[in-house]
């Protein structure tokens, strides 16, 4: 009698397992073979009938179900997605004639997938193979027909050798350690990579004792992506001065080595972003991550002062406004005055000096006067270097 009950319980458990499996398989089939038709599309091929679902179940998965079981499974999936929309991020709909079913809401919209695909392809951090695998995972959330509409982008970055793949793994490990430190509000310590005159990598050495490698102990705040590279925004207090401790510095994640969380931090303590803001001068703006990214064209080195500068086009008849739009977007206030094109923008000073030298043939700075002088000095230094006799000539 006891054995009979065990057999019955086993059979009941097997039936429940099969029901759960068939539920998941039907959802997978709808994701792969159905898709939401456009508003003007009356094509019923976007939908799968019960008969088609039954055929796919048997031919691809070796599972046999009748129409009633398929109908009940889809009804249960619809109830789950309606009751728990955050956990079940999909919708199953039927056409007006009630014949067939289709997934009409997915994890990503097609436009979102295109943006993700493009970001992954253009990333300098991910190698070709890993980029392709990641793209496949994103695109697999769409039906076969929808995947055809996703652009086939060519991967521009070079194939990476085994040492580059190792660098990628180390970079991702750095991200993991730093994320943990940010969440736990602990400092991290690391060595930082520099380069010699031949372009070979080398760890930076201590200024006072060049025989030792320099160690950086920082309070980490944010991990950000800029131009396909990851940076850590942090507070790096090199010297015991209030002026030095108020800045937010940036370090490239892939240039960091031997990253460790300072568990027993005897030499210092974690400095919160609120503490950094409290040290700010009266005229300084408190740190905000969105404002920082909006006002820093290049993320590297220490923070510099923000400056509101005015630029004037060098060619009123053919002002390259598109260049301004490409670089500054809506942050630039563009206007016409005296028949010429001007724009005002608030950006960190160093970045704006670099930009001025790059686009000096198209736009010249006209205010403030001290910034104009600094741009002139930077240009003059470059001219002096170019005119300096080369030791190889």
C-alpha cells in the first residue's frame, strides 16, 4: 500500500513537472516564431495557431500536447503576465478573429535592442567573440522574423590576442571589486599603468622612491563609460590639504592593477561624496554625476574648473554649427549676432582648451579674456615645439 502511494506521488510529481516544462516550451515557441504585427499589417503569419504550436512542440521538443492543454497553458501565461508584470515581462495577444497567439511585448523593444547592439559593437572593452555572443543573447529575445530587421553591424575593433583577453578578464574583475567597495563605502588601493617612451606598459613608480611602485588609495563613487572605456570617478587625496581633497579624479579601469579593498584602513578612511562637497568653496558647485558627465568632454586626470566660454565662427557664410551640435548638443547656446554665429557653453576648462586647438579654424574663443589668453598660450607652446629643431634632423 505504501509503495502504491509512493508510485502515485511520483506520477503526480512527474505530471506537474511536465506541465511546467510545457508551459516554458510554449512561451519559448511564441518568443521564437510569433511577433507583433505592425498597425497596417493584417498578415496572420505573425500569429501561431494552436495546431502550429502542437506541431512545433512535437517536432522540435518531442512533447505531445492536445489543444486543450495548449489553450490552458497560454491562458495561465496570460494570467501570470497580467498579475505579475514586473516578473513576467511579456504579453500574449490574439488577433480580432481570435485565431492564433503572438508575443506583443518583450523584454526589449526593437529600437532598444539596436541601441544595445551598437553600444556593444563599438565598445573598446569587449573583444569580437564576446561582443558577438552578447549580441546573440540580446537578439534571441526576439522572433526569427524580428531578428532579420536588426541591423547587421560590422565589428570595427581588432581581433584580440590571448593577452588582450586576459586583460579583459582582469578589467571585469576590477569592476566587480570596485562595485563591492562602492556598495560597502570602503576605499580601494591599486597600482596604475603608465607607458615608457617606446609605448611599453609599465607600472607607475613612487615619486619619492622610484624603486617602489606607486600605490593609489581612493574613495570610489561611480563607474562610468566614456567613449567605449570604463572609468572610476573617485576622491584621491594625495596631499593633506583641503584644496587637494575636494576634487573628483578619474582613473581608467583597464589601467588599474592589483585592485584591493582596504578592509582595515589604518592610513585613512572612506571620504563620502557629501564630505567632498562640504569642502567646496562658496563659488563651487556641489558634485553631481549627471552634471559631471555633461560638462566633461574628456574623462581623465583630475577635475578642473568649469568655465562659461563664448565662441565666434571664423566664417560667417559657412558656420559649422553641426560640429558644435555634435560635440555639445543642447548644452551649447547658439545664436546669431552682427551677422555672425556665436555659441556659449559651460564645460571644464582643460577640455575646452583642447577643443579650441582642434577646431580653431572654425571657431575662436572670444570670452572670458583669461580663457582666450590660456588658449593662445597653449597654441604658442605647440608652435614653439613644432619650430624647435629636432635632435633627429
